[in-house]
């Protein structure tokens, strides 16, 4: 049964209750929000994907000491948490339930085809010696990658040994798959219990706080390694959960803003950007492995809120340029293949500039081909299967999550 769509009352206006920024509760309204396109996309998300994959690519093509590739991971995680929770929220508010089986089937069709294809090719290239002398493969570590445990394979044996040296990027996909496994059940339980939005947000925030405390315990009580802190699901899940918080309170496509457009644009948005820049300045290892992820997650809240709610505002407008959005659409494929492409190009060029340029072009070409021949057909196949099973209306939001992140 279809319910009314939930969205904020106006693009930038503020109601009386919301003039005190951050103090009002999240309030629903029935007026469609302009940032939700008729084709079912959320404004600026593809642009944010494009920015994130660009950061990641530049870091891995020779600029790791200058470009913070790890930040691309955090942005992708936040985006995934926000988008998936938004989709679940819309589904529940339309039908009074969340189809868990349908959710997991959607994730499988969206992620697994390209996931396994690229992983199989990368593993075969390693076995055949495409990067140099053939490297020995450890069956246990290879199995862990295929079983969505690549992050703990890194904790167990390091970044490269025993499997394709360019497949280490799968660690972040493992974190997201673990998130996909748990979130729908936990969130449905909150909704069935009729928890108000602020209580849901408080629960998610408590999980973020517990994750931060756990990181401090691991670093200071157990002297955990950097790899253990960086790639493990139990130490990085909060980067996704911060996105869930934005999805349940002050969601820029479903709720009214927490305060006036003026406050958000002139204070909270620039403050978020300043805090993000400041988070890169401390060089102490303990900060890098504990507080940085929390600081960045909090700072991304106003940045995402403004970018999604006011896509036509001049700082956000480039995120919605057609070329930028195209890169965002290709970002999942780009993330999966770019390390393999860079490694192969390294075999034929020596110049760093030539490496970056050729790798960028090759990555875009390969990603486009994979998107058209693998991603799109499987998404369409899944839609046909779903249409054959149910006549329920489709969710009016882009279902593409960003299962991307980086070391």
C-alpha cells in the first residue's frame, strides 16, 4: 500500500519551530522536496561519489603523501549509511514494513556481479604473473576475500601477501557488506517499536560513541596495529553510522531543516568544511587511529545536509554537473578496477604523470564498459524480477549505494 511521500516543506524556507538551529525536532512534511528528481535520484550524491573516487584515485596513482586517500573511504562510508537508511525509511513509511529478503536480493544484484568478476580477474592475473613473477596464493586468504572478509585477511596477513596484491581495496567492501547484513534488521526493530526519530538518532550516536571508546581501548590498552584500527568492521562502522543519523533526523530530502537556510549555508556548512580540513592537521598516530574518524563523521553531517538540500547553490552546483555525475555513476566500477589498471600501466610507463593520465583514461574506459555490460543488465534484471513478484511502487530514490572506500 503506497503512503504519502515525506519531504520538507520548502527548498530553503524555515518554519517558526526551526529557527533555533539544531534545537528543534525533526519534523515531517508532505510537500515534495526539489532535490528529489522525478527520475528518482538524490541531488549531489553522484557528485560526492565523483569527488571521493577522484581523491582515492589520485592518492593511489602516486600522490598518497599529498592527497588523503583515506578520507575518500570515510566519505563513501557516510554516503552509504545515509542512502541505505533513507531507502529503508521511505519503504517503511510507505508500506509499514521493510522487505528484508528484497533488500538483500537488491544488494546482491547491485554489488556481487562486478565484485566477483573483478576479483576473479585480479586473482587470475596474479596467478599468471601479469605483474611480474607469479605470486603464491594462500587459499585461506583468497577464500576470505570471496567471503567478504578481506578486511580481516589484512589484519591476519598484511595488505598484499597470499592473494592478488591489487585486490586489497576489497577491505572496505567487506565493512559495508557487514553493515548491510545488520542494519535493516536493527532499523526495522526500531521502527516496529515506534521509536521517534530522535531516539533512533540517539541510538545510532551511542553506537558511534561506543566505537570511539573501543578504538581508544584497542590503541591504549592493547597497542593494536594501524591495520587493525583502519580496516576492521568493529573500528570503522561509525563512519557509516554517522550517515544513518542524517537519514533519520533532518534528512535533506524528507524532513524540514534544523534551522534557517541562512544559518546552514553561512555557518554550519563552512564550519563542517573547516573541521574536515583541521582533522588532517594532527600527526599523532593515536589521533589518526581514534578521534579522526569521529571528527570527520560529525563534520560531514552539515556538508551532506546542505549539498543535498540546496544542489543549485553555487558551491554545490559543480556536484551536479553532468560530467561529474557520470564519474559518480561509474565510481563503483572505478574503485574496483583502478588499482589493477594502475599496476598494469606501471609495467609499460615510467613517468608519474604519464602513469596517472593513462591510468585515469584506462580506468574510465574499463569502468564504463563494465557498467554498461555488467552493472546495468543486472540492475534491470533485478527490477524485472521484482516487478514480477510485486506491484508495489518502486522507491522514488536512487538505489545505487556507494560500496566504495579506500586505504
